[in-house]
């Protein structure tokens, strides 16, 4: 089981004020950014600022991730070599493919060995955001045992495909489902798209609920106000928890009485339903 990653908050890596602010939030993961959230002429400053943040800010329970630049930029290795000695919990690789993940994981192997950290202890998370990556998801998901989660980069994918972004997300529906099918098959977490309208908590909540219904473990966020909305949306609500308890209790009783299938709230319950109920209780 991986640590919960219900909300993954991007913080521009060159913005000390936002990094400090992020450290004070009750958030599952912070992702200090060196990619698209940072201007080209600020990359160097962002590396130094992220190192300082990792060394000095009290992030509490939050997982500390760094998003490096993509391999195609030519700057990924330098980003990694700059930030890894400050010991983040993991690295996020954008525009990822299987070869790129193996290269990055190899550099992480080297750093772990050099520092005396346990082999494989740094987490790796991929962003799937090109059409090429989406049609080769099996290779991506099985590229390296270091990989823990795959992020659905819906905005970049829409641009790559030439799709028109809509609130209903029908243009991304297939890819969004396709991705979670692959992460489930390989025992990885799936993290949903960014909801860019950060002043619309209701829209965010319903998009996050949809993602959870599909099997996503969490969602990327870009603003502090989005964090509690998303973290709550990825937890089962009271009614679901009460139902799950009735199912699990009913199951124990039915087993004791030698029955496989039984009824809860007038609906048939059998093994797949029991497993779903157990999974709900496991998230609490
Ligand atoms: N992390 C931490 N703190 C953040 C934050 C973030 N991602 N986004 C905003 N804040 C802070 C602001 O600095 C501000 O702090 P203050 O009240 O102490 O001044 C407070 O939260 C409220 O922010 P607000 O004024 O509503 O928004 P803004 O106009 O400052 O910022 C964005 C809006 C979109 C520019 C900003 O949220 C942001 O930079 N998000 C991340 C973007 C990013 O990384 N994109 C790449 C990945 S998709
Ligand atoms: Mg992107």
C-alpha cells in the first residue's frame, strides 16, 4: 500500500512565499515545481529555492515531491542532481515514457547508493500527458518497480490530441478511464487532472467525486483553497461508510451460517460487493 495521495499541490519552485504557505497546509503531498510553473529564466533560482525549502521548511505530514523538467528539455538530469541531495520523498517526471522513467530511476539508484539511503526508497511518479504515452501505458506502468503513481495530464493531452476542453470532460473520458484501468492492473495509484478554475469549489468537488467513482486515488491541485475540497472528496462519505459496515458485518454472519450470498438494504451482496465494502473501510 502506498501513502495516501488525495491532493497533490503544485507550488512554483521559485516562489518562497508559496512554499512557506504550502508547508503550513494540511495536505497529503506538495509538489515543488521546476517545470511549467516556473519561467525559463527562473529555473536556476527555483532549484536553489527548492533545496532550501527541503532543508528548512517544516512540511509536517506532507509528502515532499519535486517535479523536474522533462527529459526532452535536456535539463532533467541536472534538476535531479541539484535537488536529490536535499532528500525529497520523491520525484515527479512530466512528459514521461517508459525509457525516461528507467533513466530517471537509474539516477535515483545512484543517489541512494551515494547517500546510503535504502535502495528504492525514493518514490517516482509519472505524468502521462501525450498521445504516444497513452497508447503505450502498459510499458509506462511496468517500466520500473520504483513507480508508485501515474498522473493524468489532461491539459497537455488535450493539446496534443487537438481536443477542445469542456467542463463535461467528454473529450478526455476515454483516456481518463483507460489510465485508471492500467494503474489498477499494475497496482499503482492514479491521480486526476488539474481543475484550473480555483475559485469554483462546487465544480471541483463534483469533478473530484467523479474521479473517485472511476477509481482514482487523488487529484492534482494548484491552489490552497482546493486542498480540503479534494481531500474530502476522496474519502468515503458517512452513508457509504455505514453501508460498508453493514455489508462487512452481514458477511461475517452469513459466513458463520454457511451462506455465500446475502442481502443488505434489499440488495444482493456477494464477494465482489464485500471486497468493495472492505476497500471503503480500509481508506478510513
Ligand atoms: N501553493 C501555495 N500557496 C499558494 C498557491 C500554491 N499553489 N497558490 C496560491 N497560494 C497562496 C498565495 O500566495 C496567497 O498567499 P497570501 O494570502 O499569503 O498572499 C494565497 O495562497 C491566496 O492566493 P490567491 O491570491 O488566491 O491566488 P494567486 O493569484 O496568488 O495565485 C495562481 C493564483 C494560479 C498563480 C497560484 O495559485 C499558483 O501559482 N498555482 C500553482 C500553479 C502551478 O504550479 N502550475 C503548474 C502545475 S499545473
Ligand atoms: Mg503538463
